[in-house]
């Protein structure tokens, strides 16, 4: 079952610094930029409560493996809030 990770309330600057630390580059451009396999989609942009990131992972194991990389980086850039995680009911992609 696909897993959705949602994280909001960060600044764009915190998001961009997180990308630099996780991917080692300025911008995420393909699934190969993530430190673990299993990413289905990644979307980031400004929402009503700050910058919002939505990832869809192919499994709980893939989401957990990414979380092991992500959570320490979030703490390093000053983000303490944990991402919301839930099972996707439906995932459609082109």
C-alpha cells in the first residue's frame, strides 16, 4: 500500500536547505535524487500554513527508510514537527 508523507509549516529556505543536505544538490529533479528507492511522487510549494511537501512512497518500508535520512536533517535545519504519514487510498499518475 502506498504511503503519503505530508510536511508543512516550514519556510522555503528550510525546504531548500533540506534538499541540499538530503540530495547534495540545489533542486530535486528525479527519483534518483532521493537517498533511498521507492519514491512515487514529490510535490513542494507554498501553502496557507507555510511551505508544504507531499511525498508518495511505494511502501511503509520505503517511507521509513527515507524518514531515517530525513528526520535528522529536519532537526539540523530547525524543523521539529514530524511529517504526517498515512496510507494512500488512491494514487494516480500519468
